[in-house]
């Protein structure tokens, strides 16, 4: 059975890019008589706003979607700690106290997610006094797992290439997990068999696949869909004035009708889908 999900972070309103993602996931599940899950990714406590999650539920209802909701990330800290502990026992984590500015000036490469961490703290071998993030030594992890592959519905079989992103933070200095560790553990705990999300997270999947191998988690398939772009060709973002779904909803527009249009490839607000 297909179990897929929509996993928004409640730090800003949903826009049409989110609607497209949610509709895609919902329909993939519905067409296969599977399950469509909603997971609120509120691990980032201080930046998360609970009232925002309620707005999300109303937006999805307005679009005519049906879902099962799984527990939000804020309730899963203990699982994240167990996951991190296990990776730590495998000798794969190290403390890092570098600031963004330090990483940017020392980086030798820029990857899909910005400056690639140059490994500054990898061999320091001392635990810092103050708060530190924990990063995973990717080369060491790959030496344990060997080469890995994963499957994307649109682009086919992929060779996992987590080295290109540098050693990622798995435990943030202020939180029990980073996005990578939390989302990977959540998808496994929620029985997700098809991870549906935007192509902007394609590179992150290399890391997730590696974590699955290390933590002996089931391996789902992925469906990374193209992103919606605004009339100027930029990724949608509230801060650039992209309309929130709730604006349309509160203006009394028909969300089911909009959802139907999105399914037909008719994009609201002059947006368009990025080309393949
Ligand atoms: N919470 C992430 C976001 O809102 C999505 C994570 C995912 O789908 O894996 O961008
Ligand atoms: Zn560092």
C-alpha cells in the first residue's frame, strides 16, 4: 500500500507551491487506495506557531483534501535522541561550533544548499565547552554502508551522493534533531512508502538514504515534483509577496475549484511549473 505525506513547517502560511505538493501527494495516495498523511514539522519550536498549523488544516480542507494526521515533530524528541545516540555509538558524529560566517569563509565549494561545510571540526577530537551542533562524518558513514541507490518516480534510479553536501548537522545545538534526522526517522515511524516533496529537497535525499542504511530503516521511494515559480520565474515565497492559500480562502473563493484547476495544470496568480 502507498503511504505518502505532506509535511509543512508552521513558520509561515501555505502558498500555491504547498498546495501543489499536497494535492500531488493526496492524489497519488487516493489513486492507489493508499494513505495520505499530514505531519506538522514543528521541531523548530521558537519559530513554529501552533495557530499556523490550524490554518494549514483549514487550507487543506478548503482544497477538498482528506488526510490522516500523525503526531507533530515536537512530540518526537525522544525518538530523535535515540537515533542520534545510535549514530554517536557508531562513532559517526562530531561536535561543531563553527558559525555560518566561519563556514562561508572556509568553504571550498558551494553545493545545492549553500557553502559546503569544509570539515573544520571533524578532527578536533575535543568536546567543546559551550553548546555545539553534531555533524555526521559522511565519508566514514559511507565506508560502513558502501554505495547506495534510491528511486525517484520522475528521474529513476539514483546513486546516493551524500558527500557533495558536506558533513550535515544532524543534531542542532538548540534542538534534538535537524531536519534531516527528524524527517528520516518520522517517515520510517509513520510507515511512509512514498516521500512526496519538491525538487528543492532532492539533494537532501542522498543524506536521508544514508541515514536509512545506518539506522536499518525501511527504504521508501521518492517523488520529487517540480516547483511552482512566480511570474518572474522565482520560487514562491511569502516574503516575495506570493499569495497565501488562506488569503484566497478568507476571500471566499472556492478551494475545490482551484484544486481542480491545479490538477489540470492551470496555475493561480500567474504562477507556472518549472520545466523538467
Ligand atoms: N518541512 C519541510 C518544508 O516545509 C518539508 C520536508 C519534507 O517534505 O521532507 O519545507
Ligand atoms: Zn565546525
